[in-house]
């Protein structure tokens, strides 16, 4: 998307030398002296209105009180009514850079929550945020900003969604440019197509890029005005779409943020949302309809039981689902060990489940995208109704709103997506195209706008630090996609020199002798942590009734702060869970703690002691060397897990070659000759 990503990156790369010079002291030095005197909350709108700011409102919101209404001329999404335990100044801005007569006018709402300054009753020099005991630098402000991300196609209207304002940060959010909430009241993404053949590019661009960009830029400007000081440090904190936005900001707004927490990032939006329809089509084409939820839960739990000890520890968790090769045919009715009716599978249903676990492929058997992993809940997108955003994504891929008709089983099942066959070998009545063709159309029409897969050159040069925590059983974003990106970026930033035991980053022989060495470069500024046995953004595995280790109480965000402000790169992040509950409930017994490790390491049991106690585990190993246990559904056995995840070339999904370079994989390690 050259209009936003290309121009921003070109500008950032042109000033890398300046960023390098400023990296040591820009905000820190300036923040030590006032830029101007503080101003009251009530005075802010007059200082903000004008130019691209079409609306500005500010109010002091008392502790434990919902914000008051906006003025009658406000046309954006109202701020959240969630109550914050401290008093704060709430600023609401409407931003537009398009002319008034634009057919798809920009209308981005930005929300900024500011701890009270000294003029409005804040106490400078007080202590706040127990993990760090920050001394406030002006009023109740700890000198830092925390942009907060949204979810799905919506933004985030809650300035304290991650506890920012309560902990002394300037918290911010944006509606992503959705404008009047009546345009998309149910977070459906349906505004992405204007009419047949016409994408709403303004809507998509604002949601992915312009919305969070303006959120960050304006939250920093408002903070400078209100406190009379520039922020000491600036952070981003988001999960899912918020993680997606974190990558967009790292790639287009480097230098504006010191640290980014981008958890479970929906970063390959078009490709994984399209892939969320794979299971629904597989069930329809192979099994003739939706497979009952009880059957899917039974085969899911059978896979967990079968693969639990792949890491030599029985704890109800598949540490690396990529190693699990459990075959759904073991659950066919009448098989030894299969569940009793009604939860056993028919042969057709077992075949459909295996195809779902294998993931999207084209007619040549090449992988298009990644599957739902064994042990992951099917609930999210393989129920009686497809996951809501998935058929809409088909509509985006083909610029055809007819696909928004999802249908539901059995009445009007399938919806309009029923004309898409799994592949050329399965041709249900009415099919006019194939999944691979839809995926290729999406890659060529919209993915460059939605998928934040660009490099991190400018972010790295700016001195920024980033952390991602990823549940290994995330049923929404396909975790292997994030690992794919990390592997590609690791290859890009692999260090050269004898200390890495290979002379050149492209020396494949060196990689074979020290494959984990190539992750050292990227780990200097970006670390990926896997959370085994965890679903999307810290949810438990619902059908298993458990939650694996996930950072609680902001431990992951605190790790970002510690890295940025004290130079302590996290060698682990402690995760907590509950082996008998689908979600961690604050104050409930923590029955599981475990270190989360920077990829490609994983947590390794010491060999003695309670397996649910983090003290008995350490980070070690190289997951890139893992091999599937048993016979994989596709490909020869015994290869490293990454070899099974090499994708067909992007934008050539129907009949393209395998793209080892684009998957960050050495073809020789997969017994494939190099180019």
C-alpha cells in the first residue's frame, strides 16, 4: 500500500541518521524542562481545534464515573462509558484530512485520557504504578503515554482499557475511522465494500493505519499541551487487532514509540480471515454439513491426550502443536478407544477434520495458509454459523457484498460462500470457484492494505523494542502465521560475523550448524513468546476447561517497559493459568505457573518437582529443530516443523511455486535443492 506504508517508510529511512543521533536522549532530555506552562483540561479544546481537527471536547471525569455526553455536532463514536477508578481529563477529537465533499470522508475519533495535572488537582512527585513506583512528573502523570489497541474491525473507545490512566499513563484509543457508529454497529467490517467491485479503501486504510497513527500523534501532542512537558517514554499495548495495529505503527511510525506490546497480532488479516472459512467449506464439501459441536470437542480432546507427552511431560498441554499428528480417524465410531455415540465421527467427518487440521492447500497440494492446530477449540469458526468476519472477508477478497450472507445450519446453509469449492476435486452443486482462487484474489486486491508484514528496519534503527505473546492454541489468528513472520524477520536481521558461527547471513551451511543463531539479531529488539495451551489473547481452551500459562497483571507490558527504560531484555516472562478453568479469574487459585520463553526456545521441565510450578522449568532448546511425532498428514515424515509450513508464493496461490525465502526456511534443511 504505497500511499501510506510506502511514503511513511521512505521518509523514515531517509532520516535514520537523525533517529540514531536522537535515540539516546530525545524525549528524556526535553521532558526535563517545561515546553510551556501546563493548561487546564477546560482550556484544551480551544488549543486543539483547527486544521484537520474538526471537533474537540474536554471534560474532567470524576473517579468511578462515566463520561458526560458529547456536543450535538459530534458525529463520531462516543467514548466508552466504562468507569475509571481515578479522576482524569478526557479529550475527544475528530480528525479528517479529506475534503467535505469526499464520497468516503475520513472521520477518525481519537480519545485521550490524561491523569490530572497540577492545575486540575494532581499531585506532582507522588508515587504511582506499584510494579515500578514511578514518581509523577506533573500532577498525577508518570510521564509516559500508552496507546491502546482495539479488536475485530472496531477500534478502542476506552482510554483505560489496559489500566493506563489508573496507573498514571496518558491512555489513548481510536475508533479506527468508523465514523458514526450506526454505519457498522455490530463490528462486521461490512463497510469495507462500497458496492460490487469497489472496495472502501478509506475505511480500510483508516482502520489499519491512519486511525492508530493519529491516536499516537495526537495523544503525545495533547500531553505536551496539558502538562507543559513532552513524554519521557511512549508505548503501545494491544492484542488481536491491537497487536495488528502495533505492527502497523512499528512499520510506519517508527521513532514515535519507544516500546510496543503486540500480542496475538492479527497481522496477516486478509490471509487468516480468508482461512477461517477453510473449515466451514471442508465440512460442507466432505461431510455434507456442520459437524456437531460435541464431536468436534471430543476429537479436540483426543488430540490433546494423544500429544500431551510429546514434550515428555504430562500436564494437559501440547507444548508445540506442530509436532502433533493425531489422526481424526481414531475417533471413527467403532474404533478401539473412540468415544461412544453421539460424539464419535463418521468416516466422512473424520476426513473433514483431518483436512481442517491440515489447512488450506491448492490443487497441487501446496500450502496456502496455516491450519487450526490440534488441541485448539473449533468453536470460533466451525460452528453452525461461520465466524462473522470470515465470510465478510470473502466479500473483501472479491469486492462482492453478496458474500456477507453467511447462512446458518441447517435452514439457509450454506450462505453465498457455498459457491466456493474446497478445491477442484470437490465440486458441490453451485460451486463456481475454489478456495485458492478466492485467496489469490484477496492477496492481489486487498491484502497489501490489511496485512502488516513489512520489515522493521526503521523501528530497529529508532531504538524501539517490541514483544509479542502468542497463545499456541489461538483459534482465530493461526499462530503459525506469526511464527512465519518472526522467522522471516529473523533471517533479515541475522547477524554476521564469527561470533554467530557463520560468516554470512545467507550462508545456509552456517544456518544448518547453528539454526538458532539467526534469531540473535532480531532478539536484540523484538522477542516472541509462545504461551502453550492458551487461546486468543489469554483465553483458555474452552472445550478442555483449562488455561495454560499467560502473563497476568501486566507482566508482559512491564517487560516492555523494563527493556526500554533499563535495557533488560526479557529472557523469560512468567505466565500463570488455571488447569481447571477456561479463563484466569483475578483472585482465583493459580494452579499453574511456567516461564514463557523467547522463540525458538521453550520451557523445559527440570525433571523433578511439581510440573505446575515455574520454579521447576527453564528456557532452553530450539523449537525450529522439532519434528512431528508420527506420520504427518502431508509431506514426508521426519522434517523440522518449519518445513511443513512453507507457503506457496504470495499472490500466486492458485498455481505458484513454494516460497522458501518468503517463509524464512532453508530448502536444504527440508531436503529440497536450493535455487
